């Protein structure tokens, strides 16, 4: 990693810290998914659940037969929350990446940087890291809060902490970061052609649709996420990342930006 790349990354991170819209938007996700949602279902869970009440979860919860009704319900709810932790690294980088290109074009700060000797690869890599690193770290920190809440509130129900487990580890350490890179380069492709930040974010946020689809499918018991499924999804994301990185490098033509988009 070159010094120029780190300089671009630090510059973008400084702008993120000063941007109240990005900070408030990014703070909303951890509060909602790590505190509000788990507290709602942990505190409102019925005390007297029967096998009949949770019978429909038999195919959605691993090891269902060995669990009590309450354990089965909690396991289902906890796993159903996993797509939200893929949603965070999918959405949050677009908040930063769209500003880092479309926002700079609008404020006339992109062209001076492009006129410097800093290489295109260093610019894109620096902007990618500035968007991916905060999003992934915030997702991990949010999960720690979520896991702590879940483990504390279920200490009397389970003999040992239920989080983290292998499924969540793959999601957070592999699938999430790959999804973050995908969202960044989707933003690069969009914001390289659009001058409006909000429009760039909205178009890039199309990535949210399949993730919410996972949540709905899980909630209705039509799909059960597994480690193998996430590994397969991560392999597909890796291929898409490589394709988008190459495409993004071609789309981000500094000479065209300097002569036509300035």
C-alpha cells in the first residue's frame, strides 16, 4: 500500500468525520439492529411457549428436536437478524463512497486531486478503504453489542452463550467485507457518472434488495441460511468484486473527468 493511497484514505476519512449526515446515518444502523430490534423481541417473547407454537420452525432451526420451545424461538429470531448485519456493510459504504466522488465533483474538490501525480489505482484504493474500513469496523462493533445483549438476556435459557457461532463468523468476517467492497465499486460506477450525491446513493442502494429478500425468506421459513450457503455467496461476491474493480478502474477516467465533468 503506497503513501499516496494512505493520503487519499486519510483525506476521505477526515471528510467523513466532519460530515454530520454520514455520521448520523451510520449511527442509526447499529442503534436499530444491535439494540432496538433485539430488545423488542427479547423482552416481548412469551414465557409459556409450547411445542405446537414453534412446530413451524422445525426446518428453520438447526438441532430443533433437542431444543425447548423457548430456545427454538430465540434461535430462530437471532438467526433471522443476521441479514441486517449484511445490510450494514452493504449500505454504509455507499454513504461514504458516493460522497467521495459525486460529492467532491459537486464541491469542485475532485478535479484538483485528479490533476496531481497520484495514480488512479491509488485514488480508487484509498477511497475504497476509506469507505470499507469504517463500515466493517462499525458492523463488527455492532455485533459485539448485539451478542452481549443476546447472551445476557438468554443466560437463563441456554447453558452457554449462543453467539458468536460459525454462521455469524463467516457472515461477519467474509461475506460482509466482500459485500462492502461490492457496494463501494457499485457507488464508484454510479457516482462517476452522476453529480448528485443522493442520486448516486439511491442507485447504489439497489444492493439492499437481495439482502432484504434473505430476511423475508428466512422470516417466513422459506430459506435457512447455512455456513455452506454463505461460503457459496462469498465466492460469488468475490467474483463480482473482481469484475467491478476492473470495470470501475475503466470507468474512472481522470482525463474525461477533468475535461468534461469539471
